[in-house]
C-alpha cells in the first residue's frame, strides 16, 4: 500500500465524510418535496379515559390550529401549526376549516357478506342466521357477486369514517379473497378470515374442518402481512363449531401465532346456554380456552352474557371483547355491561363494532349513539333505584359514554383492543395516516342548532368534546365530511 503523508490522509478523510454526508442529505431533501400536510383542528387520544375518571381530558389532545405532516402515508410530525410549519417549509399543505379531524374509526366486528341483508325483520340471533344470513352468505360463492358486494361494502365504510375493520368472511375462500383484494386496492388496514362453521348450519354452508384448515393456511400465506392486509383465524362461534373444527383453529394458531383469532361469544341467551354443553365445558369462554385460543389478539364479539369469572379470565389473558350495541338492540340480544368491562380490577380490552348486518347501520357514530343509551339503562339498573342490593355507583358511572370515552373507543382504544396501536389509533409520528374529518353541524337541521349553542368553532378541548358529544347524540353519519386513507383523501361527502 502506498504511504500517504498524515495531513493528506486527514484531508482525504474529511472529503470522503463530506461527500457521504451530502449524499445522505440529498435524498432527504428530495423526500421533503413529497411531504403533504394537513392544517386544521385535531383531536386524538394518548391514554384510556377510564383511567382518568372525572378528568378525562387528561387522556386527550386537542390542537385548535394544528398540523399533521405525512410522508408516503406515514405520519412524520404532529403538533400546533405554529411549531410544525417552519420545520417543513416544502410540505404541500391542505387547509381544512371548521371541521374536527380525528384518527380514522375502527370497526372491530363486522360481516362484509351481510351488506345486502342488513335490516332483516323480526328474529333473534339463531333463527335470523338461518332465515336470512346463511342463504345470503352462500351467494358469495360466486366471485362476481362477492366482488360487487365488497365494493359496495367499502364505499359504505368510508362514508362512515371507518378506516380499519376486523371482518368476518363467509365460509367460502373466494369471498375472502375478493375482500382482501378490494381492501388492497384502497390501501386500507384490515383484518379478515374464512369463517369456519360446521354445526347447526345448512349442509350447503358447512366448512369441513380439513378444508377449513387447508384454505385458511393458503389465505394466510397469500395475504397476511401483504400490504396492509392481516389475517384472523375465524371459528365463527362455538355454538356452530365442532371440536374438530376448533382443533384445526388451534393448529393454525400454533403454526401462525402472529395471526388474530376472531369469534363470537355469549351473544344471545339460547346459544350462551347451549355452546358450553356441546363442548363439555363450564361456560362459553371455556369452549375457546379448551383449544388454547384465548390470549392477546383473541377477539370475541358481543359478550353480553359474560360472567364475572369470564371477565376476569379475559382480562388476565390480555384478550379482547368487541362491543356491538347496535346489533344487540336490533336482534334483541341484551345490554352490554360497559361498566363491568371497564372495571379497573379486571379491565378488558375493548373494540367497538357495528356487527353489520346484525347491526342495522354501517356507521360507528350509530354505535356510539346506541352504546350511550345502553350505558344509561345500565346506569339506572345500578344506581340503587331499582334494586338497592345491586347498587354500584362506580360501575353505574363507568357506563356513561361521554365524548372522551366514546371517541377513544373508536380510535386508540380500538387499536389497543386489536393490538394495532403501534400502527394506528392516534396521530403519533410513525403511525399510518388514516383520519376522518367531521363536520359537527353536518347532521339533520337540529344538529346545527344544537351545536351553535355550544360555540361557532372550538377553541378549547372542552368545547371540542361538547361538539363531539353532539355529533353522536343529536347528529348522525352525515357528520362525516371526508375520510383519508394512508395520507390520501378517499371519500368526500356529496362527491
Ligand atoms: N354468531 C355467529 N354468526 C353470527 C353473525 O353472523 N352475526 C351475529 N350477530 N352473530 C353471529
Ligand atoms: Zn357478528
């Protein structure tokens, strides 16, 4: 090797460093040209409001004049406009006025193949499934029917401000493939799987356990972790699943521990009594525990009739209940015990869901509307006026769905319930930029009147929360003005 004088070596090293630094800086500057930003009033959550009872505002963030900077779908910066704007002079800014911008809503329990059959009259769960649901879902064997259905489904979801779903597929892989393909086209963060069912169901709709295993595995390998798609191993419900089918779920769960497990639990009194008898266990949760399915990323829908023991076990396992009050009222299933689920001694992770078509609405704002009323009924039952021996003032209070608890549940709370809070749920940098733009006066004429009594435009967190309560208690899904997915606007009201 040729010897170099010391000073020459030092100059060479310095030059090399300069060159490599500038080559690092160049792409960063070029990347800055691609930044987009949104300026407006932002509201999100950093904590669980049920941990801050009486001071719920401590769990939230509100910037009356805020800025969100987005780099290729990912949040790069978030905060007051005055602090952020000078750091990103090249970002292309969209200004959104007179609106509240929240993280996209998460629907943690929904059935896309029921899109054409919501609002089916007059039956409780089990006859409703037989009369309306299984015949409709059977049509999803046809890929053309399935494709058209999922398009309509996602259009409705976006119009409601929903950006992420945990969905039930039918028994037929074609339908689930149509779902993942369409979600991929729209670049949405979704979880879904083939719904396995082989008992108490017409022959034409059965999923034989071997076929369920093979097809679930094939779809996991094809879709799980591809783009924003994620897979849930989906035993439809213990009442409709044989021990052999649950055994296949257990096998898949061991082979693909990263996947979710999505199912129903204790929805309707009749199935809640029958399922444990069919599986020889003490209660509904026991059916899934028997096969090692209950743990983080286990999500069980409804839970209206869960016992205190089941709540304690769900909490300990880190499992999640999806809460579906619209459906529970429509099918007459019962009143979800929100105060019990949020008991700090055995808090259970929750995600709210429409359960469309058991739920007769696509809108998560309807879910809040109905949950508020269910919570108030529970509040009455627990305040001692009905039965002094059941009086529980703390549980009574936890049932009240104020705006903080409500919108936390649709955003960060739902993301925590789905173990997706590293990706979505609030405006923390590094997360995916899915959000909804709410027009607080957008509902029926009564909304504008009601909201103008609060303020013209919110300047404090308290005012923003009051407007948000009005959005679901007086307004409706017409409040959803825009829905953005991965930094791009995918829905605009009236367009
Ligand atoms: N349990 C099993 N399948 C279903 C369904 O499709 N909807 C509801 N609400 N409950 C179920
Ligand atoms: Zn359901």
